[in-house]
């Protein structure tokens, strides 16, 4: 297990997000990325909360931002090295960003991303 305090993990998430391809992040409109220790009810690495762009309809000004949550404890508990942790965080970010773009879990599995 990798030891990492909340601030260091949040910086890691920010660094990994900055390394993602521009094509993946340029379309993220009205989305916030948050880091929490763990989901209160489920064992999750991440969670997208919002309305996918494929389902937005008349989405416009004044809407609350969509949220992409990254959960620290499940990541560090399942990672043996810092490189493995970075890879898991990257996979989680790509997975949750895909949900923003309307790609569901079945499609993610077909693409090899889940």
C-alpha cells in the first residue's frame, strides 16, 4: 500500500489530470474535480455526478457544475507503488470523464477502459 496524505493525493490527481490528452479535457464544460477519502456507501475509486453531454438538451447558464469525484483511500489501499497509483488515478479519471461524454460502462468495457 502506498502512503499518501490528502494534500499529496490531491496534487497527484491534478498532475495526472494535466497529463491527459487535450482532446479529452477540452470539452469538459462546467465540471469540477473533487477528491474525498471514500464514498460513504460504496467501495468506489471514482464517481461522475451530472448529466452527460449526450443527455443535456437545453443545458445552459446557471446550471450547477457536474462533479467528478476521486476517492483517495481505495486508490492507495490497492496500489503497491507510486507508478501503480498514478496509473489507477489515470484510469479512474478517464473512466469518469468518459461518463461525462455519455460513454456507459458497457461501452467502456468494449473499449478496454473498464
